[in-house]
C-alpha cells in the first residue's frame, strides 16, 4: 500500500514537472544560478536567504510526496504544476546574470557576455506568442470567432429562458457576452466545476446520454463540436439543429 502511495504521488510530481518546466532547460539554469548564489555570494546574506534558501525549501516541498498528497486534496492534481510559480526563477536568473556581467571589467567582454546570456535565455524557451497558445480573432471581445458566433445566435434568440450546455470554452466565454444565458456546469469561486458529467458526455459524442441529461437539467441549447464522432442524432431526442459554423453545431430543444 505504501509503495502504491509513493508511486501515485511520484506520477503526480513528474506530471506537474513536465507541465511547468517542459524541456527542463530553464530549471537547469535556475539550479546552476542557485549554486552560484550559495558558492560566490558570500557577503549578501539576505540574498542567500530570500533567494537561495527559500528556493531550496520550495523545491523540497514541491518534490515531496507527502506535501503533494496534502496539497492535491485542495487544488487537484491537474493544477499542481502551478506551485512552480512560487519559485523566483526570473528574479534569481536576473540577479545572477547581472552579477556575472558586472564582474567583467572590459566593456567589450561585458557586451559579449550580455549577448550570450540573451541567446541562452532565448534558446532555452519558446515564444508564447505562437499559434500553439494564441489564436487570432477579429472581434471586440477577443474570444474565438466561432464561439462568439454561436453565443450571439443564442443571445439574439427570442426565448426568455436560455440555458446552454457545451464544451468547456463556452463555460468560460459565455458570461463575457451575455449574462442572461445560464451556463451548465458553472465554475465556482474556488475554480472547481460542480458537475461536469454533461460536458463529458457532449465531448465524448454520447448523444443519447447527453440529450437526456440536458433535458433533466433544463438546458434548451446544446453545442457540440463538429469534429466529434456522434453515437446518434440529437433530433431523435428532441433537439433540432438551430445553427452551425465550421467548428460547432448548435441544437435547440423542440418544445412544440
């Protein structure tokens, strides 16, 4: 049992490490910078305490199975990687690199060292302003155009009562467009979804189960991504196609 406990927590720790650190180059440079602080920064005790000792204690907690077990109960294993934000990586690297540059007396060598550090930082990561993280949109709300189109159609519909069930992105964006649209599976102030079973059934293309649960929860609008293989037709269970675009299809409950 103890072996299973450590195996499970080690998987959580490794998973968080991969999500937070990625290739590991930054954390490697960070560890070398910490080593530099402990070896070469002798007079500045506050620096050693607040940057060096603090960082070591944080890493000890992050990589401690007992700590991860305790914290995961409150925040969940899917967001455990965010504890890496407690590490002052940017501050430590800025301090150490600046210290190293100012130790060089020759101006040309200082410039070369500065450029070398910039290249190291650039090569150790990747640009966050890329298609992987950002999608160009053409609307004032700065949300995906396909999502906005579906929400706008619901908003303009003449129904007095509107409750929407759809993929997770609709939970996030709908309230930015129209606060009158009730969204199934709202997120609490603690960042936890109350019950995402309907969202999961939609995402898995389980049409019969999704339609049944949507009716039970009084959702008169259901959005399903077009790239999902469905196990049936929504029309069979009382939902008619109301609108669609390249990414989503919107269904509305037939009340007649």
